[in-house]
C-alpha cells in the first residue's frame, strides 16, 4: 500500500482564501480584523515564525500589529502592554510568541490575555471551554489536525485514535477534540510501556513528541491515517517529523508530509481564530 498524501499546504491555501473573504466582509463594514503579535527578544526561530504570521495576515486582509520588545523586558512591562491591547477595540486577537525570556512567567502572561482575544487558545478559560464542550478558541495545531482529518474523510465515530504526546498545546487538546468527535482515544507518552502495541491498533495516529522519525511503518495498522506534528532536525540537519515517512507511507492509508503538512495548517487556523474573534466582537 502507498498512502495518500494529506497536503496541508494546499488545504491551508483554501482556508486562507475563505478567511480573506470573511475579512473583506468585516472590512467593508468598517471592522477590519486586527491581530497583535508580541515578540520579546530575538530568538531566531521565533523571529521567523512571527514574520510568517504577519505575512499570512497581510495576505488575508487582517491588520497585524507586530511589537518587538527587547529581551530585557520586565514581566510587568509586558503585562501592561497586554492589558492595553485587551482594551483596544481595533485588536481582536493577541498572540505572545513563546518561549519567553527567563525573567517572565509565561503562564501569567497567557492568563493576562483577555479570553475573547486568546487566538492561540492557550488561556485556561479556552482549555476549560474545550474540556467542557463550550465555545472558546481551539489551539491552532490540534484544530488544524481536525480539519485535515475532515478533509481526508476519516470516520471518527468509534475509531481507535492514538495521540502520542501530552503537551498542553497539542497532545491534551488533540485528545479532547478526538473524544468530542466520538473516537476512542488513547494518549501515549514517554513513559508508555509498549508504544507499538497501542499504535498497531489505531485507525488514526497523531504523533506529537518531538523525536525524529520515532514512529515507523512496522508500528502501524495497514490503512491508518497518520498525522505528523513533529518538526525536528535529524543528525544530518535535515528537517523531519516524528514519523519515519518512507516506511510509514508504505503501510498508512493517509499521511502528512513534513514540511507541508500540519505546519501550514497551524498557521491557517490562527487566521481562522482571529476572524472568529473579530466576528464575535
Ligand atoms: N511558539 C511556537 N509555537 C507557538 C504558537 O503556536 N504560539 C505561540 N504564542 N508561541 C509559539
């Protein structure tokens, strides 16, 4: 078997086009959506991520406000800036790029963002809303993964889904979203005893551990849908996911590439959340 490729780049393009239409509609009524992006310090990876987010906004008709603050910024200065943006009616979404310098408590920063502007979906109110099935903002990566599963026409009700990874921003919300869609969900992690025993039973596997090519074809059920959230560098410095693509693609029914899979979808869902925030405002 050779898997179908789940092309995140192409799906993200169509989502951005739809966001563009919704943004134009809001702008026509004098309510252009606005996203504030705060970058503290000059971490090279964060700088690239933030630049891409701003570029996505421009292309979709969302106004972006990029604020760069020095690495020496105090926690109270950052919190004051967030409170001002919370009160700014032209700003519908606030994103503080992580990681933050050591003197700043990231949890405190996230909880200071108004929940109705929490387009990252990281606020405890957003997590609580997801947990209890209420309206909030979904974290962009698991939200994007659900869109990819929908696009692939993957039946979720009653399906065996295995999520590898238990982070607050991917693994845990991913498991809750799959559960909400009536899948039977197993969360595996670094202390799971026999990972392959779980993954071989799975109709859907979402790998979000951050270990290069750890999920191999022999660990999969034939025809499984394999979603690779990983973004790693191998020993040769080559970009790769958590899934060993070559062996997995021989067994899976659908598989996401790295790059060009989940990454573009994460970026697209940030725009969707921002539009949602502006429409709700
Ligand atoms: N750093 C890496 N990914 C993300 C993300 O999705 N949101 C924020 N705020 N910071 C990040």
